[in-house]
C-alpha cells in the first residue's frame, strides 16, 4: 500500500456510555473542540471525538488526501466496536460526516451537520495587516484572561474574530481561549494542505445527497462568512429527510455563541427521531 494512504491511529476522546455518537471537528480543530457537544451528550450517550489525521495529537509527517480521513475513521469505529452510530460534524467534520454516510450507509443512523455544506463556499472579506495585528493581540490577551470584556471591546470586535462570531460575550471568548487556540496550534501543515487541495478541486457532493436516507439535522449561522448559510441551505434542499435551523446574529462558531439553544434543538430533534439513537434489532 502507498505510504500516503496508510491509516493513522487517531487520538480519541471517548466519554459516557450508551448509543455511540461520532463527533467530528473542523479545521483548525481537535476532538476537545467539540466539548460543547460531548459534555452534554455524553450524559446519555457514548461520545467518540477523535483528533483527525494531522490535528491535535494525531500528528503525521506525511502529506495525505481528504479521503484518507475516512480510512482512519473506519478504523476508529472498528476499534470501539461501533457497528452503527449517529455522526455529528462541525464545518470540515460535517463534510466528513456526509462522506461517511455515503460510503458506509449501514453504519450511519443519522447526521447532525453544523456550519457545513456539501458544496461549501465562503464570502470572507480580504484580510488586512490590522486584522492580523488585532487578532494576535486579542488572542494573546484572551488566553491570559479568558473572556476579559475590555479586550473583547478593544481588540476582539476589531479582529478576525468578528467574522467567526457575532455574539462577543465572555462565555464565547472563553471557548476561544480554551479550545480555539489549542486547535490552531495543533493543526499541521499537512492537514491544511489536504483541505486546500480538496477545495481547489471544487468539492461538490450535492448530486449524491439523494443517496442519504437517514434523518439529518442541519444547523447554520446566518452571518457565517467561512461556509455561508446559503451554501448550507443548498445542501438542505438536496437532502431527503432533513430538518434545518438558521440562527440570526451568529456565525461559523455558533455552538460557542448560543450553546444552550443549539443543544436544546439537538435534544428536541433526537426526541422526534429516536431511531437515530437505537440499535437495529
């Protein structure tokens, strides 16, 4: 086998017990970036949150392709003896969730897709030197004193954070301090290159979405500049069994902006679709 496509043993954060939920992070990201979901869901379910290849503690020195993530994730499911699971994916993780449902439909009971699309596009404005300077200052100060309101008002709202979040609250900035910086520092060049290649090739799975029959929940931020709400709505129209919510005054990091509402909507959807959290008889 080509060395490039050999599987990488992923570092995995597994919590709780019960029906398994595979939780997939975005770029940059790591399994711990999904704590907003796993801390809540692991109270009732078995959450499995891997660091994807090239992220977190699943580092590799070799370049790889996006499709190689699927090889790694199949091995994770086998390692944890998961024959069927619900898959929750945020951003890049949502794209991989769709790919898993297409490749292994018998193993995916349902999809929760957050700030993602099967044909992602963004409308991020050009980045200025001031953007980079303010972002660096805001990130450092926020790391030293998470959620400091003076830093949020003085630098955060003028930094690139303004394109990631719309609700500049101390609670949101604490997520940025505790999880986003770690994820950024632990995202490898190989991971960035793999994603860039896929996007440059014009990733588009819209025509295949009719093959996904399991229940799907799509959650989007109306002001998302990285994967626009319009691209998420385009995906919704192509899914056969889908509920969707587009939240005003939120952006790409909406789970860190309105966590209570997001989790309540997920709980309600799970109650409506108990089949996604039940083993087949």
